[in-house]
């Protein structure tokens, strides 16, 4: 039995040694020993490199950088949130920015108007977007609760309040200048009246503070561009020798009729007369010969004596075209002269309904005049003094023309478009 135990647990001496070793480890300390402090092993010594002042300084700097980056990132995130969040305005407000206003001054204006809550945050946001040099002057309608970003983008895009001025076809250049001078939103003086026929009548949009000269420049550019395009598409058999001659005749057509569908046919009458070397005999040219760019007074009526006014613009006394335009024609009249109707008409007279009756022969023209007299109760007008000119010279678009009695054809065959009844 003891042999078996020795095999499993080792020899008696081994067992005894193990027990003695165990007893020595577990032996309790005496009271005196327990009061003695235990010996703590010394800490490992730091390397000299770690203790170097430069390393300590660099660690400090690195810590500051990390803190600054974290703080900057947090600030940037919060700043962007503030820049993009809805603004404080509870209702839309108009803000005006003059030309040459600095970013700081713009921020001051927006702050004063309550559109933004922080001048410095707005300026920082604009700088971050690199738009500090792209804010445009103008008058802006800031919507309620618009963010600082919304305001910045509106000013960068120049999305200010748009005004417009409508320039009717057929006004003279002086009348257009007068209209621009009367607009209270435009600024600046006009140095000189543009040449007649050099402006394209249209509706032009602009922002507050835009200059009158700028509007005129746009009208010139639009006219030049339009004229070049139309001249290049003119009828191949046109007797007109230049684009400027086209403008001259278009200005006459513009003043003769205010009905869109008639322009090409009125243009055909004048083109046919030019081909036959007939005088144009257009009353609007007499008005221009007498009053120039100021236009005919509303209470003035042409007389028979006016038809003999000594002026190169008078197409009753001079053959061919006048030396220049008598107004600024619109796009439709330019198109009509470049590509007139294909007719043999040489005459036209008012038909009593706002339009005109056209005729190829003088005999047919006389019948049209007789019909017009019947429509007007037999009052065909004893002379040119009894009827106004063929188109309105005021600020409104040309009205429907009124017939003007004109002299009977001369023996030379230079027949007028209307008839003087008492000759």
C-alpha cells in the first residue's frame, strides 16, 4: 500500500520538502514585522531623451495644436450652422446697397436692418466662401427668415428688385431721353441725345442705381444686333442700298401705322414707290421736318402749307428717302421693310375702322377715298389741315392712322397716296 502511495505522490523526502516549503511561505508575520513598511521597488528610470526640455516643449505645442484643431473644427461647424440657419427677420424687408460699398459696410447695413444677427459671422462666412469681392450693389428684398447664406447668394447673383421701363416703338430719341430722365429709380445724366433710329424700343429691366447711360447703351447694342440679323435676311430684290436706309424707311412705316398686320403691306407701298421713283408723300416726314425730335404738339393739326415745308425730310417736296430716320422703329417694322408683302399697291387710305384700304391704281384709290368719306358722313376733310398726321407722336405706342387728304397726282405721274378733295 505504501509503495503505491510513493508511486503516486513521490518519495517521502519529496513530500516532506514540499510541506516545509509551504509552511515557510505561509508562516504568519510577527506584530513587529507587520508594522514595518514593505520595501517598494524603485520606479523605472526615464530616458534622458524624454526628459529633454525640447521634447517637453514640443509635446506642449502638439497638445495645443490638437486642442486648437478640435476647437476650430467645433467653431467652424457651429459657425456654418449659424450661417445656414433661418434668419431673425419675421417679415420681408428691402435693403439698398450702393455701388462701392465694402463688405464690412454691407454687414453693418444688414445688421442695422435686422437681416443678420452677427456682423462678424456674416463677414466670416462670406470670406470662407471666397465671395467677398462678388457682392453686387442693388436693392434687395430680403425674405422673412432668410439665412445669411441666402442673403449672400442673392447679392452674389445680383438678384435684386427688378424695375422696368417700356419704350414704345416710334418715339424719337429725344422723347426716349425724356422718358429715361423722368424715371426716379435710374441715376446719372445723359451726355447727349443719341442719333435718331439708333435705339431699339423694348421693355428694359434694371435695378435701383442703374444708370440712364447704361440703358441707352443696351438699347444701342440691341438695335445693332437686331438690325444686322434682319439686314442679312432681307429680300434679295430690295431696292434699299444699306442697313441704314432700311432703318430710315422702317421709321416711316412705324409712324404710318400702328396695326401689326399692316406693316408689311404699308412697307410694300413705299418700296413699290421707290422702285418707280415716286415721291413717298408721307405725312410723318412732314411732322419731323417741322418739329424735329420734340414731336408734334398734341393740339397741332397739319395744314396744307405744312406740306410744302422746306426741309430735306419732307417727302412731299423731295424724292427718295429722307436723309435719316424720323423715329426709332421697332423690330416688327424693320422686319416688314426687309421683307415686305409682295403686292403692287401704290396707295393707302384709312378705311374708317382703324385700318387702311390699299390700292394698286389711282382710280381704285379714289373709290377707297369716297368710301372713307361715306363712313365719316361726307366729311372727308377739305384740306390737309382738317386731319392730324398718320401716327401719334406722343409717348404711347402709335395709334391707328387717320387719313390725310393730299394733292392730286401731278402730270409727271408722281401720284400721292391720298386725295385732296377740293382740287
